[in-house]
C-alpha cells in the first residue's frame, strides 16, 4: 500500500519519524511512503518508496523536503501535480486546521477521494465543517475515510466504537477534548493566573499557533461536532454548539471548585433527550466521582454512555504530535487489514 503524505509540520514530521521507528513492521505489511507534499518546503515522489530517515536528515540540514533528490526520488513542481499525477493508494492528510474555511484540507481530501484514493486525516477543522460532504463522496467512490486523530489524538475513540462496541448506541458523550485547556487549568490549580499559565504553554510550544482557537473552545467544539455526527448520527454543525471557553476563568473559580470537592474542566457534552439536543462546550465543575475529573496536564479523554453496557471511559496522557501520529499509523494499519 503506497502512501502520499500531505503536510510535514509538527504532526507530519512526527508521523515520518514513527514510520522510521516502525520501518521493519511496515515493510512486512508492504506499506511504503511514496510521496511527500508541502506548501513551502518542496514535494518529492519515489514510486519505489522514499527513504524516510534520509529525507528527514536532509530536511533538518536544509529546511527542504525536496533536498532528497537522489535514490530514485523525483522533485515535483507542487502539491496539485502530485494529487493529479502520481500513483498512490492512500492520502495521509497532516495539513493545518483552518477553522474558518476548512481549506486547503477539504479540497485536498475531496480530490483524493474523487481519484479513488482512501484518506486518513488529522484535520479537525475540515472534518467538522465538511463531514457529510466528505463521507458521502467516499461512499459514492467506494473508498474509506479514517479520522481517529481528529478528536483524542492518540487515544482510540472511533475505532473503539467501530470495532469494540458493535450494536451499541451512544446515548450521551462527555469529553475533555483539548489538551491545552486542560493543561492551563491544571497549572492554575497550582496557583498560577490564567495569563501565566497561557504564557507557559506558549513558551513550551504546546498551544495552537493562534492560542485562542484552544482557549475560546473552538477546537473542542469542532471535535464535539465530529463526535456528534460520527458516533451519534446527529445532523449538527458548529452553529449549534453552545461554546464558552476558559478565557475568563479565574483562580477564584479554580479555588471554588476545590472547596466544592471537585475540579474545573472544559467539558464537551452531547446528549439527546426525547426531541431535545444538548451539545455544549463549557467550563464545568466535575465531582471527584467523575472519571474525567482525574485527567491532568495534557491528558484528554471521553466518557460514553451506551444503551447496552452502560458507561465506557477512555483517556490518554498526551495530545501532541507524537500521539496524533500514532493515530494516523493505527488508521493506516486498520485500512491495510480491511
């Protein structure tokens, strides 16, 4: 199975590094990276497979992906040329999320699907804004679209429900979906102000380029929409999510939560009662009996109420590029096994 990678920023590079570490396993599975396309650092193609370790080494030295123009590698003019002209089986999309328009990820994904290619994406914005269009197009073309990395980074959610809970209906979803917000709230519990905690995340390079996408709950809302559509079959959009971020959370609010025997968390919730839909992203005080109350730092997680076996809780200790890249690999291996 030949893979074309679009985007080689933090997540794309982490994915390439993971391919290097798992090269023996991938070779046995006949999975190879044949193309890498970037917006400003070049595009390369090798139908026999790119030496990923060599590519990363040259990229570190020169800042260019297309510095590796040997060993059968061809330098391509641009990413559109690659989508149109090279031979591959699956597109792995690691392009940055644009929460206003969902581009260029939407166009890239749709074009790949229309060419009969499978798609694996980490692009939360594109999937939240264009989920129906993308999945309908994939159904018509008879290809698969996997998006595990869009919500809980490396922690399995969609694959858990798909493969581990067949026949179950999800009646309610609650989640801590944004690791940056959870980290800020955890730091504030130690006595830091909101501004101090935000500066710490920026200093460590742990927030989005525009931190307010995280802080104001926009990313969490987009993830909540994907969950509502994918796991609960709801016809909802971003405009239907009632969102309140953590911008105005004070140390006083953190202390108040402690006094009440709980913790303040940015919680996503989707619940349907009769004809009433409740879909929210809000700072809430969780009692210590709530499984998600114990998630600290960059941890993310979800609590699902099912109709067959009650509650299921999943969580992971990280939500960065390394964890996200593993979800891409897991989707790739799942696709190979189908």
